[in-house]
C-alpha cells in the first residue's frame, strides 16, 4: 500500500484525535442552559464525533493489517459520514439563517421576537408539550437569579448587556411600558399593551416571562448561536474527512493492484 498507506494511517490517527474535541463540544453544548433544555441540539455533534472515532479506528486497523474488506467498509462508511455531515451542516446554516435581536432605543440589551426565526426552530418551542419541559428546565437553571444584585437601579438595568435568555425570559418586553421596581419585579401599565407577553408576565420568580414568546425567542437565539458554531466546526471536519477519504480511495486502489500483481 506504500506511501498512501502511511499517510492514511497518520490521517486516521489525526481524525481519531480530532473526534475527541468534537465529542467534547457536544458535551459542552449539553451543559449550556439553552442547549441542555433543547436536547436535539447536542446529539448531531455527539453522534458525528463518536461515528468519526469508530470509522477512524476501523481505517487504522484496515491500513495497518492490510485487510482489504475492512478498508472497503471504512471507505463506504466514510462516504456515508461525508453525506450526513454535509446535509446536517447545510441544514444548520439554513435554519439559523434568520432571526436576530432588535435594538431598543435607550437600552443596552436587545429584544427578541419569535416570528423572526425559521418555522422549523419555532416548532421546537411553540407547542405547549414541547415548551413545558424547556420552561421547567430554564426555571431550574436559575438564569434570572443574579439580575437584582447586578442591576439594582433602573438606569443600571437599562444600560445592561443582557443575554438573549435574560432579555427574553427575565423581564417584560419594553413595549409593555411597565414601571421598574427591580430587575425581576415590575408594575403593570394602566393601559396594557396588546402584546400577549405583557399579560403573560408575572412577578413570581418561578414564572416571570417564562411563558412569553420573547422567552422562546431568547432560547432560539442562544440555540442559533450555538448551532452556528457547530456548523463552522462541521465545515472544518468535513474538509478533513474528504481529504482522508480521497487518500483512502487511493490506498485501496494501490492495495488491490498489489494483490492482483502477486
């Protein structure tokens, strides 16, 4: 198998090592507030990392032991992995292409609206049966707990750089025109805004705006940012896998030619 064999052995070892940070990134996603509550986010990356590790080990065995059938199986699985990664990466870019925060005059934070995101992402949080466990998870994660300490005055709160989760789930929308008591307690306006999030707000620390569409949008914005990072990682992995696959095909052809010449 010659030079190609040594090169593919090195590249398979490299991709086996590469699979470890990919798996680690999936675990990191699983520990983030938004991602641990949206369980579908981390699985594609975890599965890709484990799959890449298994395929790389199979490739190492195939090239080291000159087992043609194993090398053929390795190439077939690698081709399937390339297709799956390419499809997932394209899908991730498409579903995260829309949606962004809106700047509010006189505020340091952005606000998020559910309708700005792709319909596929909206369905992940829109149905009550889907949102209920996510809401419970966010409440347990205590994403709003330190806001009163960090922003004790209205001026400090207005200039704050809230995360998408904090902006969407921990306060009423600015359009509601509520009066600030503290970061998580507000006095409702005498003439309530027609926005349904205004009536969904509660000063109860266990409720706040967790039933608001703005909270759903905050979750999707955080998920979108995480998925964008995953998609970029996948592009790099895809380039490396295609390189390994090309060299693997060359090694397989050389091995078959050597067998025929014997």
